[in-house]
């Protein structure tokens, strides 16, 4: 172990900074703003947050935590449950912190993930007192090599007053070289980001840090928490088939080729399962340009379908972790991880012509999408990067099953209770019932496509009745709605446990 640490800790002047997690946690003070590495349960700091959680059980300490995206249980469950978090941003995924956010015990700032770096630069979160960053190594020339995610780590290291490094020796040394760290300059003085192809390398293999900022190095042997995605099922396979047929029609229309365009798939089981559907399709030589590389991407690399994949994080189930990290050399020349302000950058998404596939909680009959709030009030996870991609993609596609809660809830409603993606950002909606291509359509033209192609049969009559009543009451207006009835389905749900009309 000592030999491994010595090899990984190339900047020898930092050897004197090695200490225990408890000692490092004592450097953090009540009220501190702390930036942490991590993006969707990958590459996150683990042992120091757990030591902070132990502190929070016995003393009054609350901190503001900002990260790349969601983290594993060390922060978003244990530290939160111990009362150690006052405010959290920009994305969460753990049920523990979700419950505390929805009870009002933790404040939550939901943000577009591509915006975070600028907010750090502008000091929006206040002075960042400490960065806690997981690394697989620190090179002789002072490059911090991230582990399985980059996220906001470069900008956090740049703006934080002090840095604590978790040197994780469980992660394979073969991670060194897969990162592409490029940090844009200040706004107003910034050069164009020099990328015209996803496979291009823009920057260095690690994050340049100021050694004088490093206050502690803590040795970690904790692996990433496994992804919580569930395997594909019959309905997600049906959705994948509908989407594949849609792409085939796009090829026939001359808008795409058999290689499609770079693919982005959002975090979560449905989007991952839909992407998995490409394994047996005829599409080849595919490129992925996403924010997270989930199981499906590596399945497609193994199947010879994907030739290159770029993101800011690798988030895998336990089975895939063993397969990928135990044989990372096999994938090293086919993947790269970049800062999220690059992976999610609107201009690059537009320039490269991405096809964006993200998950909706619900959509309405005009194509507006809610991806964050249950019944308009309770936070699920957050908008994440879906807005970055959907608004700027060549094709903004949203997928969802047509129902939830065993059929009691329709995922298509008259009016969504919270709008994350307006009708202007939603090109295509896919459910296990079918596809609605909304491009170029007026609101009233979208209604029949969405109801007939995407709604579960149990709810079609209800939605048609609402729409027809709105037309009858207000005439042929641009977007017919009866505001006093727009949320009747939610009222039914609250009263009876089902959206169905009684």
C-alpha cells in the first residue's frame, strides 16, 4: 500500500500533508461553502464527508455543498441525515436528501449543469472555503488526475481557497490519460472552444492545482457507489424500437445517415434502456457525446456499435464496474472525460449536432415537459443537463412510460404542473405507446399526435374531453386551455389515489 501511495503521489512536497479523514474533516468549519468532486455517484469524495457526518452527529456544523451533480450516499444520505448540510446544489439523486429537501430541512438550488462554472467564477455561491476532490494520482508536475468523473472539479479547484484531496488507490491507475481537461477563459476574453469533432483532445490529462492550497491528502480505498438504474424491460424495449424506427424514417428523409449524429442519453433507467436498444439495430460507427456514460454505452462499445464516447462521468452498475474497471485498457482509447462546462456546453451541442435523449416525469398535450417536480411541488432530482442538451440539440427527444404508479397516474396531462422544458425545446416525445414528432407544428397540431400516439389507452378519452371542452369554450385560439380544469387529474389523484375520472 505504501508503495502504491508513493507512486500515486508524484508531487513529493505534498507527502507531509497526508493525514486521516477525521483530521481533514476538522479543517471544515460551520457555515463553510464546500465544493466537492462527483457527478452522478461517480468520482465523489467519500471518506472526508463520512468523517464530517460523524462530526455533525455530535456538534452543530452545517455546510453548503456544491458539486458536479448527484453524489453517493456519503454526502447525500449520511451527511444530510446527520444534519450537516444547510444548502445543496446543483443536482441530487439520493432519496435521503430528497426527503430532507421536500420537508424543508435542506435548501436546494436546482441549476442547469452547464451554468455552474460561470457561477463559481462570478462568486454566486459565495467564497468557496474548501474543495474536497477525489483523485487517482497527483503527477510530479502538479496535475491532479480525477477518478471516474470530472464534473466541476477544475473550476472548484481554481476558485476554492483550500483543497483537500482524497487519493483513492482503489481506482485503477489506468484511469490516467482518459481525462481531457480544458477550462475556458474569462467571459469577454474567451477564445472559441476548438472542437469540431467529439474525438478531439483539447487539454491536459489532469487539473492544474496550486500546491500551496492543498491542506490535506487523505488516502481512500472506497469504490464508487453503484448506479441505481434498473435493467431494460419489455416496455423500454418497445420505446427503443419506436425510436429506432423514427431514426430510420429520418434517414429515408435524408436528414440523417446510418451513423446518425453524436448521441446524448440522460441519467436514469429509461434513457439508458432506450440507448441499450441500439445493440441489435443496424446503426454503426456511432459516437456518444453525453454527460454520463452508463451501462448501455459500454455494452454498445463491446457490441462494436460505438466507436467513441465522451462525457464528464462514468456511472455504472456493480456488474459493469467489475467488467469495465477491471479491463479499462480495453476502453481507454475509446472514451474521454471532460469538465461538465465542456460536455454540456450549449455551443458545442449545437455545433456538433447532437441527438439528445432525456427522461420526462410528465408532458402535456402541447409538448411542455416537467422533468423535476412531482405534482408541481416535490422535487425529484433536478433539471441536471437535460436543458443544456434539449434546447440546443439537433433533435431534442424526451422519453417516458405513459403511466406511473401501476397505472394510477398518466404521464401525459392537460397541463404540466412544473415546466422545465417548454414546447419550443421538445422535438419528439416517445412512450411505450408510440412517437409524437412535434417539429414545426402549431400547438393544436401537436394535440392529436400526443394523445393518439403517446397516451395510455386508459387516459385518452379524458384528455380528449378536456381539449374538446377547451375548444368549445374558447374557440379556435392558439393554445386552448380551461385554467379552472387544467389540474383536474391531479385533484383526482389527491382525492382518490388515481388520476382517472371517477
